[in-house]
C-alpha cells in the first residue's frame, strides 16, 4: 500500500521509541553535563549550562542518554561528568556520542598511573634477569614447546 511508514496507519507495527526515534542533531559542539541517574540501559544527564531549545524543559531540563550512545563505557554512574552532542527527537532532547570526561575516571587513571607506572616497578620487572637471560631463542622468537629449533636452549649464553 501507499504511504507505509509515513506516519499514517498508527498502531500498525511497532512505533520506534527511545533510542530508535529519528533524531535531529542540535549541537555541533560538545556539551558537558553530569549524570543524574542510570537505569541499566539508559539514564538522565543534567546539562552544565541551560539549553536554549523549545524542548529543553520537556523532562524538567534533563537529557535522555541511552547505552547505545556511550563511547567509552557500557554504563554510567550518577555523578559522572560527561561530554556529548545534543539531539532532539519526538520525545525530547537527548545526548549522543557521549563520553565520560575528567571527574573520577581521570583521577582513577592518574592515581593508577602514579601507583603503578611511575613507581618504577615496571622497570624492575622489565629489567629482571629472566628477560635478560633470554627466554628467547637466537632468532628472537619465543621458544615453542618441544621445538628449540634444533639447538639446545638450555644455555642461551653459549653464544655460538
């Protein structure tokens, strides 16, 4: 028939909802906000700056975010600081291409980096005798189980 999927014949087939509604990108610069709540697959973000848009107050100023729009996470936690691009759809405003910025992530990463990388443990590990003594065979490949390339690899220092 004519006009299928053109908004006629309501009730036939499932209407797209949630993250599958047709979207219009509203912002071309990333916006920042804070995650207010997260419910398994979606949540709400409070934008840092008020948004000047006719739909801005539709959900009391909150922006919808769905798990499919997360770039560097598979979930969010309340309090996460995120950056995102704003879109509008039939149900209001939402965030897409959303990533967690600074905030705890950065602190956690910096702390991990300081605790692990800068402490020098890594260098000791890499400089350890095991590495120098050559768990390597002469060709630079890892020795294969039961195949030492015809040479005995029990004494890598023999230096033939």
